[in-house]
């Protein structure tokens, strides 16, 4: 048990250093006075997310309320979904499904990468977080990367972490994760 705790402490240090060197250094996510919406808009690679957030009427909440932790899929992450499915999700008649998808990427509170790592250490390499949507997402490590997994087994790696905003934290992820109510097979 003692060696596991030592490994967790070392992993926490190494990962904190690794994320500290790559966390949103190229864009405006460093502006902590911005809201989650403002920073996502300024990032230059979250246009699809913003379009979806507006279509689901979540833009006001993510602009003013909080704190929230948003696991924000990049435009490249959304491209992994079928273009037909994404276009259909953005239609007004699919607002409920879109809302469910987006709120599955949001957790209440400020959850930094170090808090995720601490939860992983306390959980012997596994942790779960309840999303605003109500389902759980699961965190694990793959080398030095924090990986999120949905119940269907879809995985998303945190590519940039700990963008602190006035109303929460943004972690950019490389894939879209899906709540139980949606899967690639039954997307609209």
C-alpha cells in the first residue's frame, strides 16, 4: 500500500508538471476574468461546441453561473462524430438530446487536474464524477494522460488542462463522450 501511495505522489508531480507545460498556453484560456463561454469563443477551436451550446440554450448559464468544470471537446473532437448526426443534433427538434450530450461534459464545481489525480490515487487508479446531466464519467490514467470514459466505453483524453475562468475550469478533450441515453448507434 505504501508503494502505491508513493507511485501516486510521483505520478501527481509528473503529471502536474506535464500539464503545466502544455495547458492552454497558446490561447486566451489564460484570461481568468473571462467566462467559460468567452474563453471558448476566443480559443479559435471550439466553434462547434459554441454552436451546440447556443442551440441547447446553455450559453447564458455557462457565461454567468458556476462554478462548473467543462470537459470541452475541440472542433477536431466533434469531427469524429458523423456530420449527419451532428447536423441532426443541432436541429430544434433534437434539443433534448443535444442538451443531454452537452451537460454530460459538465461537472458542478472546480475540478482541477490535480483534484482528478488525487481522486485517482484515492481510488486505486479509478475515479468517477457525476455530470450535470446525471450520469457518471470515469477517469483513469494512460501513461501521463488523464482519460475520461463513458459507460459505452468511448474514451476522451484531456489534451489541455486547468484553464481557470471566472466561473469554472475548462479541460480540453480530444473526443466527444456520450451519456447513457445516447450512443453512436442511436444518435438522431
